[in-house]
């Protein structure tokens, strides 16, 4: 890696352009760890303060990610990019990217609802629910670990699962249309079960989207927890100004 030649532009901008080039041409590969600040500053022939300014902008551009106490890494490009304003199934989310959705590790449990589950579904603690766990894939790559909870009073005693999207199943088998959901989204740093199911790298973060889904009568139908490999997704929200 050569030193930066003096130009009329600030040195931090020259360093920034050089590092952008290294990332975009694949010389610095996705997920790879960058050399230390002192090494990069020496290679570029600039001060560490100048280098930090260039790296700050790189991080704002979403090209690198810093892991406290670990180092700085080239950020992986997401497989799936989507807005969060519209409510649709994981199946539809994957299909809209031109990818083939799939399912693995499908398991159904018949259990009494915990206090938390009962509160979300407006049930009495101990009422029977079905808990469906599965890993959703996009072009055979594991991307989402889904846990869906459905009251037995809605799906019946003979429920064994479904092969289609859960929204399609509810519409086709029970004439129930999900019209809206109340959602909560947060980042989880570490969960060994999720990391194993999604075959995650040790530096990947988990994005948890918890939702209670309602029908047109405001009845809670489904309580879901979707664990996304954050390196595979880029979610965004379009915000409009109210005048």
C-alpha cells in the first residue's frame, strides 16, 4: 500500500478515497479486519488524527464497523434491503429481493402460555398456544430465526403447522386477515442459540423484531419474535414531515 501523494485536497479526504477504493475493489474483503490505526497511519504517511477523521466518515457511510475491544471490520453488504412501513410476511420480504424463500428446522410445540405470551395475546396465563419455531432461508442462506405463537382457540386443537407464509395460512385456513402490527425492534449482542441457527460470524449482531399482529377487529392473533442476522439486512424507515 503506497503513501498518499500531496494534492490540493485535505489529507483525510485522500485517505478516505483510498480506503473506499480498497473496499469497493475487494482488496479489503467484506468481514475482514482492518490493520491497526498505527499501521494504517504509517502506510498512508499521515497522522493518526487525520486517519481517524477519514475512518469516522467511512463508518458514517456504512462501509466499516467498529467492534469495541476487537477492532474495525469491513461491513458486509446486506442480502436484503427493505422498509419497515409496510407489513408483510418474511416470505414476501425475501421474494421481493428476487430470492427464493425456504424453511428449515421447523418445530411445533403445544404449550401453556407464559405470563408474557398471555399478556401479548390477551389470554389467561396457562391457556394453550402453539409455538412455531423455524429458520427462514433466502437462496438457501439462513437469514431469520422465527418464533410464532398462535392461540389454540384460533387455530384449533389439530394444528400441526403450515407450509406457506403464516399470513397466507391464516387467510386460507381460517379466513383471518392480519391488518396491522405493534412492533418493537432492538439489537441483541449475543445469543448462542440464534447464532448457531443462523450460522453467524462472531462479530455479527442480532436484530430482534417483536410484533403482535391484529385482525380488523383489533383482536391479537399472532405474537412473533423474528431474529435477523443484522449483517444480512438493511432496514430503513421513510419519515414524512407533517405540515
